[in-house]
């Protein structure tokens, strides 16, 4: 029934992506200076799959890169030198010295600045040009000395003069906007910018670019794009720098790749040639969405048009490979980087460590950290946090804690990313007290929760089915002033779907679209994961097709969700077909895909297929994680293959894996069905002693072990403990007692349990009454069975006529 409801909802929510722009033109058809004719180039254009087919090639000139002076801090000859006031008049220099003096009172600024406009003996006339230069120099100097308030006061003083339109040129406006942006006062900058536009002052491309940069540097990307659109609407033509900033914004916002290519098309149409910064930014934009192939194409094209990759280029490409789990490709780039005279830096090593850690190759990641130290490069907070996260994801909590301890011993101060990783580790293990302690430690260590902190809390509570906590955290997040962004929406979709609240997940998705946030790869994967939980494989296939049509490249997580959809939908043949595509290499057999094959086959109780996937993982020398190992323990436990389960436990111990609640639950299940059923409660006591909070499955398993063996007092004792400090008993808890009492001919006790569960808000299901009726029949007590059904409405006033009829039919079949 739930699957049907979900399908109906999806009719309203799909497709996920609005139609995109038409296919773009080649990125680099005419970037040149020379006009010497030549044959058609043999260069394969970047993103050729996005280009329209041209039947007859048009001869083009050879591509010769423009040699222009690089703009930026790294190329500034004055970088690191004291502020130069060479272009200021003597009066301007004196005013600047006074304004930067900490003892100066800004209330006296009127008297000070008046001097600038008065004729001084021995000085030339104060022309508009010279006055503007002095105003510009003073504001710029104050910005250099971090005197933002003084700079703004000077600007406002000049703005209030009658001749302000003559004095406040575009350079001065751009500088004051830039100063405010760098100081984080972006709202003040936006208000000033709006008023200047409203007053009709000269707001040119440099002022617009400064405003866009201010929004960008403060993480307000949507507003940056709005300013860019306004700029184009009023006919102000963007420069190369403007386009480069917006390209960076698109990358930060996770815009689809075709949108970025479209922006490059507009640059080209405006006659603006790409520079090395543009290429580096394009490569960086590929970090989101695992666009490592696109990044490689940009890198190749960059070299073909004559630009030499620099350290920024190599580190950006390494970062893309790191985020995409492409450790082998990353090492090839490292070799080229060193061969071209660029020694690896801390940024380089961090990208490589990220690549190995994300791929589960933690020993190799540690070896890279040791290489850093040997070369005199001290690991930083990003190095340690990446390793900590890698061990956490693999289930190696002790190793993660050791990394954290080493980090502190080395005097490396944790940042918010470190705290987020620790919160995730404790939360994923059900240690909510420890998780919230880390949350409090954030404030103690003079850090502030960021958007990732809130997203982590949402994800942890979501995956534990705590929908009330999810809603509470989301409200608290908004109260703290955080605006939900794409990752938050994606996390909420995933969290609510894990809680079984599919309606809320789709409502979040709708809110996301209404907020103007475009779905990205993570959004698709979050929705696919939601569909997978409901076993909606057909809808999952439609979403996958839409992803391909919308040029949102599926990744390994996409196919993981599809495998789960097939498994939960009992489409075993489809699951096997997709598995064969992975084993054969049609879909690259990434570690996470092989781990998922272990998981879904174990879930479907397919022993041979589970062992094949696990063997494939080991033969390819991929490291299993705690979830993979738990899947092996689970299937061996269900099959009562105790020695095999112990082999996996030994492997976990040797590998430094920390058993999770799922590990212990699988072991409790295995022993609950064996002669050594007492071991189930012993394991329950062990996990309580370790500070792990048992869940409903833990208690139900122990209760089943005792009920199955007629130890009803022990089962009742565990139930009492459960109701006092554990999770609320569910239908499985009560049905276990009812079935056991009925099997022992203790029908009065069984009916008392039914009465108790109804009073405590747990509605009986078909299995509840089947147990009582079936055992009456097995014990040849047909009259009592009939009497029980006839009097059932007294016990359960909400029982339907259909249910009563069904039970009479069931009783009749048992006697036929």
C-alpha cells in the first residue's frame, strides 16, 4: 500500500529537472590573435557531446593564446610591501595618516576632510581629477589598514556633498564595495550599491564586479547571480574578471555542467578570450558531481591552446580526482606535476590523501601522510580531518580517535570540519550523548556551527528514524540564522525518507524548487535512495533515464540506489543483470558498488551471490567497511553458520574495525536461534557496557530468544527493562509474547497481552490474532477459537467485520 501511495506522489513530483538550455557551441572555436589561414584543427573540442553536429567543417585559424598580464595577488609586484601613497597629494597623505591613527575620533571627520577641498598655499588648484584621486587614495589606504568604518565615513561625507556626482567615480565606488565585502559587511555593501544605482551615480562594470565578488566571498551565491543578471539587463558588459567570478559561483552552487559551458559560450560570443584562471576555475567546478572526465578534458584543452598548467591547475585537478575517488589518476597527475618542476605542497598531499581515503585505501592514505612529514611538510587540520573521516566511514573508530589524539598532540587545532566528523562518527554509532557533547565542544573551542554541522545532525537523526528530532534540528537551524541551501535540502530529503516520511521528503523537494535551487547529482541520488527504500524500481529507472537526458551524469551512488531498489522490490533478476554489468566492467566496479552488492545480496538472503561479491571486493584489493562486514555477519548468522561469522569477527578485530550496533544485533539473532540462546542477553549487556544504546531490534531479539525457549519470566524481565529505559515496544514485541503464550496453552495470558498492547496504543495486526486462533485449532479447542472470535469486538472495539470474517475462514480451513 505504501509503495502505491509513493508512486502516486511521484506522478506529481517527476520529472526532477526542468528542461535545460539548447546544446552549446564548441568552447574554443576562435580564440586566437593570428589570422593566418590553416587546415581544420585536429583538436577534439571540449564537451563534444554537447555540440551540434556540423556536416561541413569550416577552416579556422590556429589557436594562439593571448599573452596578457595575470591579474591577482600572486602577480602583484607590491604584494607584501608597505602601503604606497605616492599618488596622494601632501594634504591627502596627512589626512590618511590622521584617519588611520587609532586615537582619531570619526566625529571630527568633517573638519579634517574640509581641508582637502580648500586651497593650500604652495599647492596647485584642487581640480576634480586631483580631488577624486585623493579621495580614491584615502579610501583605498584606509581599506589597506583595515579601517573599514573610516573608509565608509569618508565615502559618505563626499557623497553628501553637492558635487558628489563629479567626485565619486566608478573606481571609488568599486573600492568601497570591495572593502565592505572583505570585512564581511556584505549587507551594508548591497544597501549602498542599491542606493547608488537609485541615485543615478556612475555604477560601471568594476562596481558590479566588486558587488558580485562581495556576495561570492561571503557565500551569498544566489545574490551574486542576481547582480550579474541585473548587470546584463542594464546593458553593462561583463569583463573577463566578472565572468571568472560568476563561473566560480556556478561551481560553488553546483550548477549543471551545461550551464557552465553556456556561460563560457557567452564569454566567447562577447569576444572575451579565456585565460588560465578560467581554465583553473572550470576544473575546480568539476569537483561537484564527480566530473573527473570533464576536468581531464578541460586540462587537455588548456594545454592544447597553449596555456601551461601551474600549481593551482594541478592541485585543482587533484582535488577533482580526490572527490571522485580516482586515486590512480591522481598519482599520474602528481608525477606530471613534479616532472614539470612543481613540488607537491600541503594542498597537493591533502587532495591525494582525500582520494585514497574516499576510496577506502586508508593504509595508502597514511603512507602519504608519512611522506609529507619526511619531506618537511607538516600535516594540517585538513590532513587530519580527512583521515579521521576516512576511518570513521570504514568503521575503524579506534583509528579515528588515534588520529584525533595525534592531531591534538601535534598542536594542530581542530576546526569545524573536525568537529563535524566526530559528531558524525558518534551519531552513526548511536552514541547521541557523545555526539551532542561534541556539539557543545564546538562553542568551547571558539568555533561556530556551520551549515555542515546542522546537515550532519539532520543526517544522523534521519538515518536513525528520528523524524521529530529532524524537524526540531531544522527549526533550530533556521532560528540560528542559517538559510537552507542545496546540501540541506538534499539531507532533508534523505533524512525524511529514512524515517519513512516520504510525503515530507517530497514536500522538501518541492520547497527546494520553489526556493529556486536547481536539483543536482546529490538531489537525484537522495530521491533515488528514497525510492529504493520503497522498492520502487520502475520509478528509479525513470529517474535514471531523466538524469542521462538532463546531462546529470550518474555516479556509483546512483547505481547503488538502483541495486537497493531492485532488492527491496524483489526484482532479483534485474538486480543480477545490473550486477553482471558491474562485474564485467560495463559499469566500472568501484569499491562502493561491490560493497553494495554484498549488502543487497545479503539482504535478499542470497548466500552464494553475497560471497561472490565479497570475494570480488577482496580480490581487487579493496578494503571492506563496517557495513560490508556486518552484511557478512548477518547472512552467516541467519544461516546459523557460526564458524563463518566468527571468521568475519576475527577479520574485523585484526583490521581494527569497531563493531557497530548492527554487528551485535546480527550476533544476537544468530544465538537467539541456537542452543546457546543465553548468549543473546550477554551480548545485550556488553553493548550497554560499551555505552551503545540498544534499539528495538536488540530487545526484540533477546525477548524472542527467551520466549522461543519457554523462559517467559526472563522475557518479561527484558520487556520491563525495555519499557523503563529503552525504545517503546512495537507490534513484533507483543506478537512474540502472544505467540509464545498461545503455544504453551496460556491463552488467558496471551489475551491479556492483546488487551495491554491496545491500551498502550499499539494496534494488533493479522499475525496477532492468527497466533491465538491457530493454536486453539492445533490443540483441538475449536469451540474456544470460535468463542474468541465472537467476543473479539469486546477486546478490540475497532476490529473490522472483514477481519472477523477472515478469522472464521482461517479457522474453517484449519479444520478442513
